[in-house]
């Protein structure tokens, strides 16, 4: 599925303007992406140039997941996904939002994979490997086999969400489906996906990764394959409640006056000190993040968080 078919040689900004996205809103978004990438507001024009150049072909595959990561992307705020992301990339295959079905969808996938200019592949969801992958099928093929046939052909592979990165909740004990993260499942094929961890991740981290790829920028990753520009610091280090932690001020309960005053939630189960992510600095929908809303961090961007970091609440 190619978005905005028939727009000819219109520039990226002209295409966006046609979709009702003003240059002001677009540059504001590019500034947010630049800041997320750690480049600063002055790099917004470079982000804009990357997003309005040749539209890269993107194949978005689903494995074992809840589609929450796609839901997060679809709710990217001002401009919305349909008028920005889908018009600056060529999202040629995405089972959840594409209009095509059946043979037409399969044809779109094969055409995208055969694009002479190459394609970027995004994977959402863990890979079921037990019993020859029989716990997950799409169009008569196992999720394992679909990804096995496509990922090695991609110019770059991005894992969107902790399930695709590390197995996520699907891999929680006793893991009857043998769910694995992409890099674990396809290590023998040499697949080295960039892991955008989180449950779900902030969409700006995905956009920032795509921008870096389009610019030919080196993406430094940590030992878990996560881009350091998003995952270099712990949630605890960036948290606005850190000053209360340092002062020994801990909320005794969620409905306490101390909690309402913004005291630290560590005694209530917050996993911020063990969790690497930029949530405190890159707000969801430019609005909020869990701890600021009064909910402890559950460590969702870490491998095995469902088993290793539970219980998520403590009395």
C-alpha cells in the first residue's frame, strides 16, 4: 500500500501541506524529534530534510503482540500519524491499518520487499519459536518463517516495542510458545535489529531512529541493541521526583498527601533506577508520562521485566 499515490514530484513539504499540515506544525514536530535525538533544536531543519526527501519503503510486520505499539504510533500528537508519518515514509505493508486484504495484501508485501531501492523493516511482537513456530500464523505462514524470509533482505531492521526486542510479556514464564526477541530468534542469520524498547515505546523514538537511518547517521547502541540517544540514562536519573529520592522523601501510599506532592514512588514499587529510557524527557503525546501521572515505572524497556521486575506494586 503506497500512501498519497499520484502526487507526482511534489516535495515532502508540499505533500504535507496538501494533507493540512502547516510548515509551522511540521517544524515544531521536527524540533521535538531533534531534541529527542539529542541534537538540539538547531538541527530541526536537518530532520525536516530527512523526512521530506526520498520516501523510504517501510514494511511493518506483526508477530505475537497486542498491537499496542501500533496504537501508540497512530496516536502521535500534532501532526497526527495519517498526515505526517504516512506521508513522509511509504508504509507499504502494515496488516493493522492497510486497506488491502488477502492476495492484495500479500502482493503489496512482496512488491515492497522487491523494491530496488531497498526497504526498512519494522517488527512489532515477539517471535514464537516452539513447535516450529506453530503458535503464530499469518496467511498460512508462521510468524517465524515470515520474518525469516524478510528480515535478512532489509536495509535495516527496527524492533518496535519490548516484545519484538526481548520477548516481552509473551516470553514471561513459563513461555509455552517459546517467544523470543528478533535478535535472539534470528542471530544465526546475522540479523542485528535496532531495539526501540518499551511497552509501548514513545513514537518519537521510532521516528528519530528512522531519521538517523535516512541521514546515514551512525546509531550507537548499548549492549542490548537500544540506541544510546534514547536509552543512555535511567528513568531514575531523569525523573522530576529524583530530588525527593535524594532527600529521602518517599510516598507511603498512592493516595497519600506525599504522593500528591510529587514525592518519590520508590517504596511503592518504582523500577526507575533499573530502567533505561527517556520517558521523563520525551512525554507521550507531548503531555505526560507514568511517574508524573502518579504511577510507578514498571521497567517495561528492560529484558524480562514481566518476571524479573514484578511485583509492579508494593505496599
